[in-house]
């Protein structure tokens, strides 16, 4: 194995079993653990091997574009890529026998799962939500849904039906939270994939044979599970929507605790938030308000489409949304002054540039494409346009973006509090694009709606009073 | 990294555009003479226009260019027009449905993803839609109009292949296939997948055998049969005598159309599986080929307008593929006498004003005149017209006859040009 080979390995839920497989295979990887501080790993057994850790979802893309020869990820993410880009040069080599799960299209049903026809009969536009938007769209086309909208989500899809979506494509077990499977979409497990070019031209045999003996007997690749045979004939309950109730979206994740503090300061009691059981519908003691917990990243779009009247998210996500949809009805109502971060442009420390202008000049001189990696695709796109980066491409990522520099991207648009993570990965900040804090956002149409306007103003005022004085400290 | 056009797209050079406009001109001319009116629909449409059952097949939907518009927060996508007919049906429902009869034509581009690189992802077509007429007369008129355009373009060896969507559906229904299976086979036939019959035979051997109907015909064999006259269809009808109630309407309609075509002297082949069609077709489907390459096609689509929310309205139409026609059409066979081009050259900066004034006068009089930019080779022009500061103010040279004429005024120049 003279030539350098590159392998992309997953962080997150597949990590422990992948680590144990590679340990048995004798790769001798140092530091392939959860919470690893360095995403670049060396193998004691294969000195020419470069291993990098990615969010599982980024792996098929990184292998397809040829940045990595081999990768390990769930079949679900491979199929999600192939559903949209069927010409991607990827070869699925084999199943690895762990990380098993299934994707289901679920809906809310009373007893039996509702049929697609029953759902279609209820609404003009079927709303589908998922972390797997391409597979959701393929499902809609295959099932000839007349009119549909697919909302890509960062998470919490199971919390959407029935009031915020008719169908959700989710990984895991159906039956939870009164969700009925309308259709099985895919059985998946961890699999080993290769770039087609590498597979045809490079000698990967040593790596492959080191893995082979430690794998369960060869299995036939699992194909997308066929649609359920038993007829799903249940009816589709349409939730009663009270036109006066204000629907408020609360954040999960890091923003939960400052949101909680603010609410209690404002005297708004909320039961089961944050929830220890994963309940996404906390009970509010604020009259005329219903609450649901979703990802802050998904909130601006969900407010814009009218699923929520109000939401608590970050300015960063509102900005990203407004750059994609400049005339969106999602608008900022109040700066909540918590969860302060800077949105910054980041390059490798090795790069001899100190500003975006210098970066532009360097890449123009070398006639190179600037690869911009970010979770904020629309902020990145606008930043690249505004700075005339010339030939550039935006690579959407799902976390651990620092790992992309310098090999797999040239510029990151990231958020940071202290800058220490950036410094630790041998990166430097060349510009602060803007500062972001938590915001109360609302739908302009709801604010103009006489049935809701007064209540929205009241809630905004309660929160404003809770903020001052004394103001919450900046940062953490 | 050089400057390059996007993958799967093409440029039309001046030579290409000459051909393009010629074909477009012949097409427009023919349509206007038959009493059709030109329309143009937007490049962007809502995706949902195309997703309903009976519009585009899922495999074609998997190749549309769809995206969220700048105000697409509701999640509804727009598409770059993937088809010519559906937007016309939308236009009819939205703005023209008060008319009993709408005879419309258009020249438009359609977009569809294509991986092989052999074809462009943006294709041009000349389309005709006849909305509000359900008779065989309408079908025959469309066939004659299409053939007329091809004849005007000087194209020979045009082959007309006929099929019938309802007849195929009725045959599929007759052979005990589940509705889902019928739908699948039909979609694949329409997508031009000629292997589908062979595959159906191997997966469902009973469909290839002769025992699948009481009268002993095999579905695949029936679909594969080809004929050259209405007699063929009458034979087919006789074959199903007694059990042809489901086939009757489709067969009778097909026979009527074919007989009328025969009576006006149109040559055709009947080939039920001659693929490439649209899911929205209901009756006659036709394909036009030159040397085996399809250059156009059309058919009846009576269900499309009601399916899209309009009233029950019979309709049919066809499209000619401009990109394919451009390959077969020779400009020389069509172009009239070359215009007598004039090059106006100013002797000095002061003469430029006179040159531009003269150019305007010549243009108004219908001449083809260019002002010299210092880079036009005189050999490309019949006339050279020098604008001088002193008398004589204009010197006109006839390059082919090697003769020079002098003139003092623009009027005299016009006279000399004749």
C-alpha cells in the first residue's frame, strides 16, 4: 500500500461499533473515540492511511466527490444521496452488520394507519417533513401525491404530525407517540462504501481483507423494504385548530436552558420542558398558547409556512432563512440576549491570508475554486457573492465542520463563542460576519391577524419585561 | 479553469440560428394558414402541475429541474418547464376556457435532466394544441399539419407510426394484470422502454402463452403486432369478436381515424408499442420518424384538462423536435436569393454622420446595409458604398460587375441600387 489512501469514518452513534470493528481488524487507530479533539487519525498498521472523522451524513458526499476512497456510514444516508443524485460515483461494498434501523413514513392515525388516499382527501397540499428530504420527495413522487411540500429538517420530525405536517419520514420504531406507519421505506445498517474511481483503479485489498474476517458472513445487500402489504385503511384525523391559539415553538438542545430561565423569570410556567422522556409537547400555563419543541434551525421555515406563530431561535438561523427567502413572513420581534455567538469566516492557519480580500486574490491568482463548507448554506452563499469570490462552491455540512479544513474545504462559515475550538483545529478567524443571540421571531401574517395580534403583543411584552432590568449577561 | 458552458447545454451559433429561424418560420406559417394562434407560456411553473397522476410518469418526474423559489418558504417547488402541453392546458383553464375551441401553437424550450451527454438537457420544440375538438377530424388535421410542415422543410422519408393509448390500456386490462401492474407496464411503454414486453413475458410466462384469454391470444404477441392498414385493426376486432366490449370503443375510434387518413392518402404503420408518449394520452398516439430517428409525436389527451381542474374538454396535439429537425434540414434547399448586402464606408470621421444617415435611409427602403467598422471583409458584400467628404459624395461599387457609380444625394443612391 504505497499510495496514500483516505478513509472517512463516522462520529456519533456508529462510532463505538465501528471502532471495535477496526480494532479487531488491527488498524491501530489512535483517538477514534467520542469527543475526540482531533478529527485526523493515523493508523499504526497502515502508515499511508489517512483517516478523518465526519458527521455520518457527510460521508457519502465526501466519498462521492472523491475526497475519500472508502467510508463507513448508514445505508440511510447513502440512499438519501442516491435518491437525488443517482449518478453519484459510489459503490456499496458490503453491509457491516451493526447500526441497524429502519425508515418509516408515519402519520397520525386513530387506530390503524391512514391510507395515502385518506390523507390526500383531507388536504390540498400534503406536508412531508424529514431529515431525509430526498427520500421523502422520492416517496411523494412514487406514490403520486398530487400536491406536496417537502420540508427538510435538522431533527425532531416525529414531533410534527399531525398539526405541523401530514407525513414524517423518520428513522426508528413506529408506534411511538401515536404515530402510525403508512409505509416502510428502508431497512438500513452500517455499510462500507467506496468511491467508484478508487474502487476501479486503486489497490484497496489490504484494507478490505483486514476487515473481512471480522465481519458476519456475507449478507445479501438489503434492498429498500417494499411497501407494507397489509392495506392501511385508517382514517386521517385532522386536528382541531383553534384559530385564536398562539402556537409557540421552543428550542431543543443548547438553547433549552436559557429559554427555560427566561420563561420562569417571565413567570410562564411550562411543564415537562426540558423533557426527560423526549416529550415534544410541553404543557403551557399561559392561556391561549400551545407549545411544541423543535430544532432552532428549522424554526424560521416553520414560522414562515404558518405552522407556528412564534418561535425562539437564533439570529443566525433567521438570517440564513431570510437570505434564502428575502420576502419571507418570518420576522424578528425581540432580542432575547442569550446564547451569544459570533458568525465567523475561518481558514487554515497555514494559509497566508488575513482577510477575505486576500483569500479572493490568492485563489484568483491560482485559478482555484473556493470551497466553502458550512451549516449556514445561505449565509455562506451570500458571503461568497458579496465578496466576489469568483468560482466558488458551498458544501453543506451537518456538524464538525472544522474537520473539513484544509483538505476538503478552503473556507468555513462557523459560529463560535470563545474561538477556542477553532484555534485547537489549527484554524484562524479572518472576519466576524455578525453576532447572533437568541431571538423571538414571529409570522407577519399572524401579527396582522386580529384574532392573534393582541395575544402576540402581550407575550412579547411579558418577555421584554423579563429581560430588563437587569439585563442577562452577554456570553455564558 | 476555462470559461465553459454548463454541462448538458448547447449554444446556437449564427448558422444554427439561421436554421432555427427558418424551421420556426415554416412552422409558424403553416400553423397560421390552418388558423392556429401563437402563445407563449412562462419558463417557470409550479411543480404540482406535473405531479398529478396522468401527467408525467415518475421516471420523467425524477428528471425535472425543480427548486424552491426566492419566496418558496411554503415548501412548494417550481420547475423549469419539463413539457410543452401541460402549461398550455394550464393556460387554457386559467384564461381561455370561455372559448369552445382553442387552436394554439408555440415554439418553446423544455428542460429535462439527461446523464449520457448525448442529448441536450434543454430541448426546443414546435408544438400545436387543438383544444375543444374530439372528433377524428381533429386528429387527422393535426397529422396533416405536422406532415405539411415537414414537407415544406423539404424533408423526405418521413414515417408515420400510429398507436392508441386507450387500446393499449384495454388490452392490458384484459389480461388479468392488477391495476398496479397495468399502470407500471403502461408507464414503461410510454418511457420508450422496449424491453418491458420481453421482461413481462419472462416474469409472467402466462402472458406470453396462448392461454391467457378465452380466445387464446397472448398479450405480448398482440401488443407486438404491427400492421399497415385499417384492415389490420378490423382483423384485430374480429379476433376479439364476442369478448370485445371493453376494446370496442378504442378500436372503433382507431379504425375511424385510420380510414380517414387513408382516404386523404396518408401512409402509416400501426405499431401499438411504438413507445415514447405521455401518461396523459387517451386516444390516438402518433410518432414521426426520419431514418428511424423520432422527430416528433403527438396524441389525444381528453382527460388532462379535467384532471388539472378544468371542465371536461377533449384535446389533442403534437410537437416537432426542433433540435432533430435542425440536423435533417438543409438551409440551402430553403433559402431564397441572398439579400444584396451593402457595406457603407466613411472616408473620414466627418463622413460618419452621413454614413449613419444613409444607412437609416437604406434600411427604410428595405436594403440590407452595414456601416464599416474596419473589420468587415469587402468580399462578403455585393455593394461597397464610400461616403466622401468632397463631391462626388457617394461612390457605389458593384463588386460582382466591377462597376463604379457616382451619386450626390441619398436619393440618387437609392435609384442606382434599383
